C-alpha cells in the first residue's frame, strides 16, 4: 500500500494541501460543486486523468470526509459521488483560485473546458456591480446539459439541472460561449429562447479581469 504523502507541517495551509494539493484533486472538487456525478461522468469531464488516479483521489476524499458515495433516487438509481458539507466549503477557495488564474495567459495547447468547468468559470468572473438590481433566472445548456442559474442580490447561484420558468434559455457549447463572452464572437452564434433582452443582460455579467 502506498504511503500517503504529507508536508509534515502543522500549518493549516500545509494540512489543507495534504488533503487537496495532489494533482487533479481540486479539479475533481470543481466538477462536483454543481451537484453529484457518477464515476464515468467525472472521467468524461476530466479525460486526461487515469481511472486509477481518479479512484485514488476519490478514496482519499472519502477518507477525509470531503466526498461521499450515495445513490440517486428512482428512477435514476445510479451511484454517484457528491461533496459533503466539508467539501462544499471549498467552493469559495476554488472560485477565488479561478478568479486569480483567469488573469494569466491561456495555455498554448488546445484545451477544452467541460460544461461544469465553464459554469464555474462564469462564477469566477461574475461582476456583482453589473448585476445591481437584477433578479432573474436563466437556463444555460452546454452540450445539451442544462444548468439553472439564478442572479439576485448581486449574487450568482448555479446548479446542474433545468430551470423553472427561466427568463431566457441559452443553448450552446463551452467553446462557443467562451468565444462570444471573451473573444469577440457573435451572439447570433448562440441559440436563445425566451427574452432576448434577458439573454443580453446575462451575457454582460461576465467581463474578464484586467
């Protein structure tokens, strides 16, 4: 059995990194922030992680009570991994890390964002000032996977699943959305249902940091 690596430092930062500092660890947390996922879904969202490494990270997270295995209610009945309350407490750390990282140059390699990482990216660059006085719900469909997004009180909440009576539905893929939001793409490339003015308000909430 492999010995778990540790920094051997009593500092809280070091002890936190003992738990979430391994390669892929925080990306697994990121992909669980919006709701439970099956092992195969995690593999699909993180195609460069090996099954053995993913399994080991999930075992470590279960042992640390960051993640638990559970079963979805019928009719799905699938076994999934979900964040515990302790795991969900990592969200502001992940968001701030993403906000810090969004000001760095993009990698030279061709790299795609999965739907979950795209929604988390929206949270990292969300501008509360642009949402002043706004109270609306939207549905964002990325690669046909729905996410409900609620903006109210200068805050953005997001979760996996369809929205109830959204002001607008935006149907696209992660690459096209990123191009439209941040790289001069045309909004006409997006599929929009419902209130087009609401969709425009949504799109204006996510400026890139300077």
